[in-house]
């Protein structure tokens, strides 16, 4: 996992509510155990027609969206089944953060474990972001804030452990290995 402390990117917007994990990555693409290539299947049923051709009007297929790493999504993003492939597909595509007013709990947990930052904001901030697709936004994990182009700074919640892991580029196993010496000392004292 890469170290993440600050993300600066333009946004792209999918304002629909209740985007579930089957819409993020349809079940027919879950036959792989690798993360590579899942970005090509991200939002496949919306992104491509029945013949596999890109739909010109879908947000990921628009030239102005190219390179955007922050998704602004509607309420209750990532609901549905608990497939870890959903954050894998987003990260493989290049998404580094998802901003919404509500993010499903299991998706949020899977996202954090895979280096994708789930950011929950208030309704007014969310409405502004939806109305300004392509806005240049900075997400700062150290200060737990989003900096908007109009100068506003908005705080967002993230638990300390997940924040530490993201900022240090480690997962839960990496955290345990990082503390192996202290764990061994504790075991020796306890035995």
C-alpha cells in the first residue's frame, strides 16, 4: 500500500444515491483474486453498452474527467454486498478518495484497508461539490480536512488507526509487523 498524506486532484461526480457494490463492479467480474485490471470493469454496466463500446455520456468516458482521482458520489455509496473488489476496482482505476454524505460501513472498512479514503461531508459541502464537477480539491489526512477552491476548509471524520496506516503506507498486518518487537516483549513478560 502506498503512503497517503495529501491528495490534490480534480473531482468527478456520480450524484446518484445508493450506488451499490454490484454497480461499482458487477458480480460477473469477481472471478479474479488480483486487483490488476479491475479498473477497466469499474461501473461496467453504466460505462459500456451491450456490445462493450464506451457510452459517450458516462462520466468516466468524458475527456474532462481524465486523471480525476476524487469521486463525489451520492448518499449511501457502496451499499449492498461486502465485496472487496469494489474498492479494488476504484483504486485500480486511479480513484484515491470517495466523498459523500454517507458511505456504507462495510465498503468504508474495505476502502480503508485498501488505500482508498472514504470522506464523509455535510450536505452543504456535498451539494457544492456536486454543482462544481472538476473542482480542484485537496484532502489532507494529517489535518482531517478537505480544502475547497473557494478557500473553505471542511473537516471529516476518520479513525486514528486507519489514518495512521494510510499515512504510513501499511495495512493491519504491516502495523503488527511494525510492532513485532513490542509484541514479543509483552509475550515474554506475560509468560
